[in-house]
């Protein structure tokens, strides 16, 4: 998903494998590899030496994008974190509200939180892709700022572009996560303490079911 020839910021880089790969393969000219932890940054330091990309990859201690300058990166990549944390990191960087910036996120859970943040804040999801590695499914999505706030139905945050994609892995990923939602609905049904969550999840599931019915008819 990374546009060729653009500068990159890898948020939560850990071993800096991603920026090293992008430089070594001529995809990106420069990258900032950020992490909140000193330990991961030490890992990153070792990698950039081993791969001989110290000149191209700047290492930065940073909580999210807090210490990353707007002019340092066009491609903002956040991989391997929960959807809620990704949404929080995106929400704190006002400078992402710029159509030239390209966001790429790979949530390990709760992708709906990322989709909701993006859609409610004027970003448009451009693409979603699912891949399988060692029996696990991974979702990556990319988005741009448009400034337009469109109306999305409640089910959208749970299905995103996965069903439109039409490939087997997207379908498999959707079904796995939709099953989780349906189990949760069944688990909290009738419990007063979870009424708000129940109402929101039920609206999303009803919306998805309606879409299935429409597709069949
Ligand atoms: C599971 S690793 C993912 C590493 C790599 N991005 C990947 O996908 O393979 C998560 C990394 O994110 C870092 N991290 C967690 N919260 C962060 C934050 N708020 N800002 C920057 N980095 C963060 C952790 O220190 C850790 O190195």
C-alpha cells in the first residue's frame, strides 16, 4: 500500500523491519522509525546497522506521532497494535488532516475502532487487504483525508470494504470477526449494565444482516 518514492513514518516500529525493507527495496527514500519504548528502539538500532540503512532511517522515541514532524513523512504506517490505540494515535495528530498524507493501519484487533475514527473525522478508507501468515489472518487498511463527513451505516464499521473485496481471505476475516460480534451480542443480551454496548452492536449486526438479505434478493 505504500506509495513509491514517498517518505515514511513507521509508528511502533520495534525492530524497524518495515522501514528497512522499504529502503532496501527502493520503495521509500527515507523513513522515521518511532517507538514509545527504549527497548524496541535498541532493536531498531541493531536492524538498521545490520541492513546498512542508518543513513536513511532516523530513529525516534515518540508516543505515537507526538515527536514526528509533519514534513518528515507522507506515508504514516501503524502496524501491530489494537484498533483503539491506533485510533487514539491518529486522533492526536492534527496534521494528518491533509489529503497528501496517506495512512496505513494494521490493527491486531477491533478494526471497527479505526474505521469509526477515520469515517467520523473526514478520512476516506481507500483500500482494505487481508493476508494470511502461519495460519493467522491480518488486515491492513489505507485512508486519505478528504474533509468530507459522509453518513455510514452502523454495520460499515464492522465490515468495511471486506465484503466488497470479494476475495476468500477478506470473507474469512470478516466471518471470524462477525462471529465474535454475534457471540458478544448473545452474551450481553438482557444485561442492563451492557445496554449501551448491546444496542450499538445489535444495530450493526441488523444492518449487516439486512445487507445480506438485499444481496440475496
Ligand atoms: C507488537 S509491536 C509491532 C511492531 C511492528 N510495528 C509490527 O507490526 O511488527 C508494537 C510496538 O508498538 C510500540 N508502541 C506501543 N504503543 C505505542 C505508542 N503509543 N507510540 C509508539 N509506539 C508504541 C511498542 O513499543 C512495540 O514496539
